[in-house]
């Protein structure tokens, strides 16, 4: 096995798997183009081939050199990688974090799915969306409380997933307080003050001065609240 | 003398137009502020402003972006020095010595050196740009076709892949991942949908602005958050003591060397200013008698890197204006500004709209000069940002990023893409991959594929056609040599141990 560790094999395996999946999907657009000999799939397939070569080259290199270190001083200088702390690199931590990151995607899929089964139009999903969001939020809060870094990774995605429906104006202050909590802040007055200040600056700068339209949401009462804020400011 | 007269006309045009002055000053201050506030960058500002340039004239729009470019590259040095968060990849080497200086309580000296050197490097570069762009544009019209541009993109990516990450493998895989992301959407020749997985969003391709915001701003916040939670985060010490003139004079050779390196690297596509900063830094280490002091807080490290990256700003405008080839994310956005005004950047803009070009050149010259003045005045304000605890800064940065990503096209899914990219960036950086490499691949992927297709059609699918095109051939050979040399080094040279941990992490 030379100097290979399990991590090296997993890394190479992931790249090869990615290459395989991309290669299989490339048949979906394997059309020829009259004026261009290589067609639409020639370029991506060349890149896939290079990915395979580089992944195998890296595996071979690790086999010869072990962990290896940087390949030159310039590489070492350009390297901006971060060491993972020990208690955040266990399999359990990754699994827990993966579930946290998956929660927003559950929200993005489930209401449409339920609505489809019940034959509801896409704009009549408000209640189902709220009923899906509430338990997911509780689950998220419970899990993030136990894994703050995982929560910090997943919270912005959850925020973005809810943005379309609940709007920037209602969510942003809550999001700001959540970020502060996950970063270790516990003083309620400070959190509320900073959230209000940040929110105020953003509203003044973007809504009042630059007229950037931020998402108002499309589920009542969030939609009404968002529109009310915009009307007051403009 | 022609150039001088044109420059004088451009200056008069710039400062006799009240709206132009307002835009110029907003660009100077805005670029510096957004460059300096950790977690946002000049790209955030440029992204937010991009939709609004439709209401400005083409001249004002391009001028605004070029001014933001000059002062933003300097502003990014401030965060690199104070927070170890490079405002953009071109400021990364500034952090190698700048941040250790902050930890030693010498933040003011480092920032002062960055102010002086950015202004010097940028101003000299602007002058060289004015002298060089017109002849190069003239020459490019006859000498540069798609085969040459493809070869140039290939060479740029080869260099970036070889030196951009911890190992050449990780560098290549990062670039290739970026190229693969660029494939998503419509293919550039036949308009065929690729990897859209039946999602309408993916048809338009994955936009580079949310990706950049995610990889650079969001993943950095997450890295800092982890340090904060695990107790590894340490707030920097403060001081405001600018370096003396004699201290800078002692480094005059480093400045001149970095200007030359920076300017020639800046002309390269894709990595211009980034490569410039790294090369400037690396050469400083190589030429130094005290090379082991680098990475521990040596002023010369900051000087070399900051001179070189600002020297690249002017140079980066040459391929954009002379060849229509953006050298980086910001110049790519300038292409967007041109397109909003129904113009294509390239040699023809230079010939047809000389007025526009010279106002932009004059604005860049004066923007670099104003770094000196405003840099010294504003830096103290910015240093006060250090006193804000990071958990209070993080929500502001994340929400600015949200607005920036959303403002590009008004799509919430762009915000989702940005945060997912942030999480990916967080894990990729744990394993030594380069997020800068991915973004480069993403930006140059489309141009690379398009010029490759055109080149192949022109050469009738015969690689041997390059033998009758010496410039393209030379660039291709240079690219392959770069790759070959770094692969050889990976196997046969002694590995380099990573610098000590305290110089790398916040």
C-alpha cells in the first residue's frame, strides 16, 4: 500500500466518482453540432479526462510520498488551507453536520412535493410551507445547539432557502441573531441591538439610497410585512 | 507625445464633468472601504453596482469600475494585514507577513507600507499602461486570433494550476473543478443545454459572482466562526505608527523589482494581479539574505506583494482593452458593463472610442495617486473596525453578501448557490484545495472553450496549424513546460514544509 492512508483513497475515490457521474450525464447532451466537430460534449469530456488523470496522479504521488508537504515554496506560499480541529474531524461530526446542511434542502423540496400530491397550485402552498418550516426550525435549533460549527455552516443556507417565501425583511434580524448566537455571543441586549443596527444600515443603504429590491417573500403575513417596510422607506 | 496629449485631454474631460468627479470620488472611497471591510471586497461592491451602471454612460461605468479596481486592490491589503483575510486573492501574500506584523503590534507600519507601495506601484503601472496599450492594440488586431487567445488562457491556467495550491495536483483539480462548473449551462457553439438536470436556473449557468462571494467571503466567515467557537480566534493588537520614509527607501530595489514583476504578470489572463503578488513575494524571499524571516512579520514581504499587485492593475487593463480578454473577476465585470452599453471590449473600442479609454486611463492614474492621501486619512477609521468583535461583524458581512448575490440577477437561488459554495469552500480548504483556482477556472472556462472552438475551426482541427502561428505556439509550449516542470518537481524535489502555524492562521 506504500504510504497511502484511507483519506487519500477516499479523496481519489470521490474525484473518480464525480468524473464518472459527469461522464454518464454527458451522454444527455452528446449532440453533434454541424459547424463544430467536437460537439457539445467534447470540451467537458476532455476536462473529465484531465480530472481522472490529476486524481490518479495525486494518488500515485501520495503512494510514493505519503502526506508529502507542498511541492514548492511558491505552492506553500499560495496554500491557504486550514487545519481541522480534532473534535471537528470525526465521522460523527461530519454526519451530524451533513444532516444539518440537508435540512434546508428538505424545506426546498417537501412543500412542492406535498402540494403536488394534493394537486394544489404552486402559489397555494403557503400553509404547507409554514407547517413544514416550523418543525424543521425546531429540529435545526436543537441540532445546531449541540454542534455550533455545523449550525454555522448550515444556517446561511437555511436562511437562503426560506428567503423566497418569508422575505429578507422578516428573516434578516432573526438570521443576524442566530449567527451571533452560534458564534458564542450570549448577551441578549447586545444581540438585539446589533441585529437592529445591521438591519437598519442595510435598509437605509440598499432600499432607501440604492433602490435595490430585496425579496419581500410570498407567504402571508411575511409578504405584507416586507411590502410595508418597503413602502415606509421609499 | 501623443500619449501625453491624450492623457491631458482625458484629465480635462474627467475633471470638467461634475458627475464624473462625483463618480470618481465615490469609486475611490467605495473601493477602499469595501476592499478593507473584512469579508466583503471590491467585488461585492462591483457586483452590487453592476446593474446600476446601465443608468450611467459607458464612459462613467467603466471609469467607476477601473477606479474601484485600483483602490480596492489596496483596500484588500488592509484586511489581509489586520484580519488575515485577503480582500481578494491578489492580497493573499500581503497577509503572510502583514498579519504576523499585526500580531506583533506593528499593524500601522504594515498598513503604511501598503499605502505607499500600492500608490507607487499603481501609478507607475498606469503610466506604462498608457504608453503600451495603443501599440499593443494595433499589433493585436493583426497578430491575435482565437488560437493565440486560447493559448494565452491555457498558459495562464497552467501557471495558476502549478503554483496556486499546496501541491500541483490540488492546483490542477481546483482549476479543473472550476472549468467544469463553467460547463454548466448552454454550450458556446451550438447553444446546447449541458448539465442542467432539468432545472431552469442551471440553464443560464452558475454565475461567478455568487460563487466568488461564497468561496471568499462566506467560507472565510465560517473558518473564523469555527476558530471562535473552538477558542482559537485571537483579536489582533493595535497600533498606528507609519513607517518612516528612510525605512521605505531602504527597500527601493524591492519596489522596483516588484513593479517589473507585477506589470508583466498583470498582462497574463486570469491570474494577473494574484500571480504578480505571489511572484513579487517569492522573488523577495529568493533575493533576501534573511529569507527565513519571511512569514514571521517582515516589512519587505508586505512591500513586495503590495507593489506588485497594484502594478498589475494597469497591466490587467491591457489585455481587456487591447484583446477583449478579462484578466480577472473585476475586469470580467467590466466586460459586463461594456455589453450593457452594446459595446464589445477589444481593439476596436480602443480605436473607435479613444475618448472613453483616455478618461478611464486618467481616472486610474489619479485613483492610484489618491490612495496616498485618502489611504493615510481613512486607514485610522478602518483600524477602528478592529475593535468590533467578530460575532458582530459576521452578520453584517453575511447580509451584505446576501444583498450582493441577490442584486446580480434578482434570484434567490443565487443566494443559495453562494452559501452552498461557502460550505464547499470551507471543506475544500480543509483538504488543501484552492478556492481561488476554482474561481479562475470558472471565469476563464467559457472564454477558453469558445476560443478553443473558434481556433479549431480556423485551423481545420489540425493542431499542426499552430506551427504557422509562432505566438500561439510559444504560449502553448510555455504552458506545457510549466506543467511538466511542476510535475517533475513534485516527484523529484524535496517537499517544502508548511510555514509555522502561527504565521498562517488567525
